[in-house]
């Protein structure tokens, strides 16, 4: 498989300045694709360059192999870290449950006060408050856990 190198890598491989290599690309002496040059194109344009001596291809290959086959020293999860995270999650769940309960109490008190107001109003105000109470109760029902 023909390797693709960046213009900088290719210039280092054949031992020419990057600017010169870019000039050769612009002049059409070397084919490039999206800022990358094939090794075979470099060998055609610079047959005198010793790509093996530069070690660039081998170095890139070694780096890729090391990255692909690299495994962590200990693939087991850190038990202490997981226990700490679990405890944090428990504390957060408890806090959210308390907050939810507080909102439920607030909603119940609001509903009770609205109904009391509705009972003590004239007909026109009672009708408006009835609409508000109906909306409020519907909103509470929509937010109930299923």
C-alpha cells in the first residue's frame, strides 16, 4: 500500500525544503491529494533520495503499531474511584429527591390556596380562578412520574 505523507513529512523524507516541494506540486511535477503526497510520487520525482535512510516511513509505521496495540497496564477499573463516584451519585440522587419532595409540597399548598380563594370569591373571580386551578392541576398531572 502506498503511504500518504504530509508535505512537511515528504520534504523531510527526501531532504528538500518544504517550499521547494510545494513549488513542484504547484508546477505539476508531483501529484498531491489534499495536502498529502504519495511515497511513490516522491520516488519518481526524487529518485536520488534515499527514503530508507531517512527512516521516516519506518518511524511512522512504528508509531502507528505502538498506538494500535497499546493497552493500559491495568485494564481493571479502579475500585476506589468507582466507589467514590457511586457515593457522589447517591448523594446527588438524595438531594434531587429532597428537592422534588419540596416542589411536591409547594404544588399541594398552592393547589389548596387556589381552591380556598375560589370558594371565597364572587362568581366572575371564581370562574377565572377555576380556569387557573384546572390548568394548574393539569400541569401537575402531566409532570407526574409514570
